[in-house]
C-alpha cells in the first residue's frame, strides 16, 4: 500500500513559468514528480537532472495524456494561451478520471468569467466548470498578470526601459511564478481543504504601470517609463511581431478588462496557502536582472507616424 511519501505528482507545462518552479519545489520536498513536456530539450534535461521523471507528450493527444496520468495521485494542469484549451481540459478530465487521479490544481486566470469577451478567458471559465463536474478534488488558480510578463513586454530603447502597453491607468499587483508555485505545491500536498475553491492570486503591492516602471527603474538603476497606447495600436504591433490571432484577441480584450479594474486587488493567499511572502516588483526584477538586459519577445514597436 502506498504512503503519502510515495505519491506521484504530474506537472503539465513543466518547463513553463509556474511548472518548472513547482517541479523543483516538490522534488526538494522529497516527492516523486513526473514532468510532462512537449519535447526533450535543455529545459527538460535540467528537470531530469533534478530528479523528475520526464514524459514527452501533447495535452491534445488522449493517448499521451492517458499515459502521463497513469499512477498519478495529483496533477497540475496548465495550458498555454492558444487554441485547444477546452479540448485539452476534456481530455485531461477523462484520462485523469479513468486513471484514478485524486486531485487537480487548474491554472485559470483572473479574467475567467461567464461574460468574458476574451475567447481564452471565457474558455477558462468553461473549463473550470468541466473540472468541477468530475470526482477530482479540484482547485482553480486565478492569478493577476504574472511578474514575468514584465520581462516579455519589456523594451530597451537607447539605454532606457519602456513598457508600451494598452492598459491605461489600470492597476494590479504583479505575482511571480515562484510564488504561485508555492501555492500549487501546497495544494497538491494537501488538496482536501481547497476542493472546489477558486483562488485569485496577487503579488504584495497594487500599482499602476507608472508605479511599476518606477519600481523597475529603482531595481535596475536606469530610467524606465510607461507609454500607454491604444488597444488598436497594441493589436497592430502584436500582429507585426507575428503573434497569433487567438493571442491578439485575448490580450486586446483583457486590456479592456484591466482598464475596468478586473485585475485589481491584493490578498494574503500566497502567505496563508503557500507559506510564502510574495516578491515585490523590485525584488523580482533584482532576481531576474539578466532577463532585463534586452527587449522581451512581446515588446511592441512604436507606431510609426502616417504623416
């Protein structure tokens, strides 16, 4: 008969922002971890070197997922912002139910709700409802914008930092992946108290993007500014970078949500559930300063004048 220490946890999206940190935490705590990855690469090999069992597969492939959940006690389900979320959730729910998986921590988002205009946000809400209808002990995480998004949207121009985003004067408390991982690991270890809960997750301090720019400037010691742009300009910039229509539709509509206060708030769930003090923007940037040495992959170029 298996003991608590024998439990096997499946982490999907295992090389991503929250997945890799959750794998590391669970391994450090002596648990067995199976990491589901799309391909073998340096990131998956690093997880294997740390002690994780590596499963290569696709969340949209029922056979791959059925193999990945075999023998698993609890799973972290995380799907990227892209087409296929509903299919992947249904596949996971069926495969996990067949395999006798006991619990799931589901990565949703703070904008997930029935009336969401973003296709991705509404799909997250629908997928929460699908998982709630299974026998799995189910916990949904609804984080505000990740602190890591600052790296992706960050730009360097003439030695100065720029955040060029369509977020108006809206506010949020950026939350780091490592802080979310502490919550994910804690819920996987002890799922019963968190069954059928939806937890909004925030960083410690709510700021507008002028305040975020000031915090980054303080950490890096260079001038940083926030340049608000229109949603249309932002969408045009994303298209020029080759971003998908699905991502552009999502980000354009959550930008409006953001302006309308959907992403606002703070709470103490990371401390209470994860037993972790969340990182401030300054502390996060200080830990990740190498990542701020160049423009991020989503940095939108300035709109050229048509005159």
